[in-house]
């Protein structure tokens, strides 16, 4: 395992950069290692820089934000289609909207969770700012 040069714990942590790295599933610190070891399972440590990632407390925020975004998109599209073409067969509504909602949710959930973990890391929340717990370095 090659470790990139470690920055001190009090090094600058720009929130936008950390969130963007998390959004793409990358370590908020180095931007190279993967943040997930499975679909939504966060890795204990970054495999590249050794940053501890288990401190995150994303909890219910990613599903809440995913439902909020997907709900607005799907309901907005449903209303738009209903307004433009009010004689669309019911089976199309029954097939398209639930499928779109599920696929959008599955796509957005890891993105939002990664961005939230990056934000928590940038703000040194939940133990992300502790120097002593950075195992693997
Ligand atoms: Zn890393």
C-alpha cells in the first residue's frame, strides 16, 4: 500500500473539494482512494492515504435528501406529462414512474452519501479531526 504524504490534522479542508471527491466516491482527503467497499458500505480506511473513514455519521440524511430530490423530479415529470398528454394510458404511468423513482434513488443515494461524508470530513465532525485515530499511517 503506497501512502501519499500525510497532511497534519489541522491542514485546510475545503468543503467544496471534499464534497466533490465524496460525490464521486473518492476519499475526501486524497481524492484517489475509494470511499466505499461495497454499494453503500463505507471503507474503514482509505487504501491510498490511510485516512480513517469510519467516523462518518451520515445516518438518515442521504435517504432523506435522495427522497426529496427524486420526489421533486418524478412528481414534476408526472405533472408535466399529465398536463401535456392527459390521455396517456394508465399502464405507462404505472411502469415509468416507479421505475424512474427506483433507478434515480439507487443512482443518487451513494452520490449524496459520499458528498455528505466529504462535508463531515471537511468540518472535522464525529472524530474526523482527531490525529490519533488515523490508523494505517
Ligand atoms: Zn485517501
